[in-house]
C-alpha cells in the first residue's frame, strides 16, 4: 500500500476511536444527569 | 509456627485425598506435549528448539487449570471466612497454598521431564538446565497466579479472568525461563538469564504474597 | 489538592472546567493537526511516513503515563482511603486502553511502511501490546466485579502491582528481542529531533493530554452522579417504608 493511504488510515482510525470514546462518555453523562433530575424531582 | 504446620497439613491432606487432580494434570500435561510433534513436525532440530518453550507454556496452563481446586473446597466450606473470624494470618494461608501447589507441580514435572527429554531429543545437560529454570520460575509463576485468583475470588466466574489478569505478569518469566535453554544451546554464558530469573523470583516474593494475602482477607471478610 | 478532594467541590469544579478543557482540546488538535499534516517537513530517511509519529508517539507516551496515573491514584486511595481517587483511577482505565490501541494500530501501520509488514516483534510494539493486556485485565476485573464495595480494593491492588510490572516487561522484552535481533526502524526519540518536528509533536501531545483530562472529568462526574442517584433512591425507599428508616 502507498504512504497516503496508510497515513490516512492511521489518522482516521485514531480519530474514530477518540470521537467514539467522547460520544459514549457524553451519552452516559447525559443519561446520568437525566436520571438524577428525575429521581430528585420525585423526592421533592 | 503451629498454625503454619496445621494449615500445611490441611492442604496436603486435601491433595492426597484427591488423587484425581494429580492424575488429571499429569495426563493433560503428557498428552498436550505428545500432540505437538504431530502438529509441528518430527524434525529433530525443530523439536529441539521448540521443546523448552512448549514445556514452559504447558506448565503455565497446567498451573492455571489446577489453581481453582485449591480454593473451591475452601469456598464451599466457607473456610476462608472461618480463618477470618479466627484471625488466622492470611499470609500463612497463602504460603501453604503456594507450597502445596509447588509440590504438586514438581511431582508432575519430575515424571514428565525425562519423557520429554526422550521424545524431544534433548541432551541431559539441557534437561538439567531446563529443570533449574523451572525450579526457579515456577514459584513466582504460582504466586502470581494465586494472586490473580485471590483478586477474583469474590466474583463467581474466575476461570478466564485469571488467565487475562495473569498474562502480562507471566510473560517476563516465560521469556527468561525459555531464554536459559536458548542461551545454553547457542553456547552463551548462562549467568545472565539466571540472574534475571533470580531477580524476578526475589522481586515477586518481596511484594506479591503480602498483597495477595490482603486480597484473600478482604474477600474472606465478605 | 485536598480542597478538591471533596466530591461535591470536585463535581462543581469539573462542571466549570469541562467546557474550557473541551474547547482548548479542540484548538490544540486543530493547530497540531495542521502542523503535523501540512506544516512540517518530511523526514530525510522515512519521507512522508514520519507523519505517523505525531499520533503514534503521543498515544504511546500517554498509554504508559495513564497507567502511572492510575497507580498513583490507587496508592492515594489505598493510603488515605479517599473514594474520589478510586473513581479517577477506574475511569482513567478505558481512556488508557483506547490510547494504547491507537498506539498499536498506528504503530502497526507505520511498521507496514517501515518494515513492509504489519506486525514485527519489535521491543517497543511488543511491550505496548502487553500494556494493552494489562489494561484489558484491569477492565475485565472491573467489569466482573460490577459495583461491589470490594471491587475498588482489588482494582487498587491490580493497578499497583501492574505499575511495578511495567519496567520488568519493558526490560524483559528488550532482552528477548535482542536475542533474535529484528530490525528496529522506529528510532528512539532523542533530543536530536529537529525543532520543526518537535513543535507538532508537542502540540499533539498536549492535545492528547487535554483530551484525556476532559474525558476523565466527564466520566468521573458520571460516576459521582450515579452514586448520588443511588443514595437518593435509597432515601426514597426509606421514606416509603418507615420500618426501614428505624
């Protein structure tokens, strides 16, 4: 394979992994916040 | 000292009462070694160069497959919780288990090694060096594997988890253990790999048993 | 340090920090990528493939650094019994595993350019692979324990012993590869590296570090929120059932 192809493959896989991690973390945080708000509302 | 001998007696009693373990492991060890010449080749030089590595890997798997039997009985009888209530020092419990396991492995290896030398065409001197490296390598190996199982004792499924946890820790031992024989076969001085193995031996025994005993204690507390 | 050790204060502080950190991370990635891809010279030996370095090397640096961080936090948790340190250590693990995977993937692609094969048992790559196994072991133990109170105790021990193990792995793998002597083309980064390459490298390293901090704070916040939610639910149960409160 040629240089540009392998290079872009490396950069692409790197940033796919990073954004995947960011997305998953963001989603989990959002869910936790929603759940917390629901529960604390009920308690009041 | 009294507690230690009592605990040791208990472990050996379990071993002698359950002779099945010994024969199962012996059979597992022998048969898996026996398969490799068919899988690789019967070429004498190839067998000679692959042999020690195979023996080391199978030793690791034999230890891994037998480690659970040292805790299963205790778990069933909740013996560990009993030790905890009795304030038995867990470092002694841990050491007796290691010693018992070491004796089990040595007795298996003593039967396997001559046969291994015969079928894989290793000279007597190579076998002696291999035995020395095993003698130096199996105690830290067993300690690390028992440490891994002490960590996972509070979970239900231990088997695969122990292998995953212990893998990064046993690679150095495997490298130097097999390296001793490679060094001998290529005519290099044996001092270096044996020094490394001794260093690993001391290093493992300086830290791991205490940490493992703590882990055992914490799981027994539950 | 102890000021922020209070979980509530930590939560509020990270609430403020996360947007700032996130924007700075983005900025650093943008500038770093511009430098790495367009504004840095090709290597006289390796040509354009040297651009692999700007993601491989920061990822490899942080893969070890994050484990050191985890072990330090575990040590803090062990000595001072602080629950926040446990959370930080545990939440750093997945990020560390991802960085290690990035280092491995880019290293293997770089290897294809340098050696003509995706995998060579080179000392550096092999020890990164073993480090990945260490992360996997930690994550597997964490997964199997769920959220039992004993989990954090066991995870601390694994992180501490794992840290002791890292130099042994590096040393033994080094020894093992010199035994078989494969070529080593990913050269060691000495001080001799040229400024025009050092700037993008440091920019990317800063971006990776900031990204780690951002994600770590977000994940730790999530854990703290979950703990609070569970505490609230317990309180609710007690209110519903007076016999439990007594």
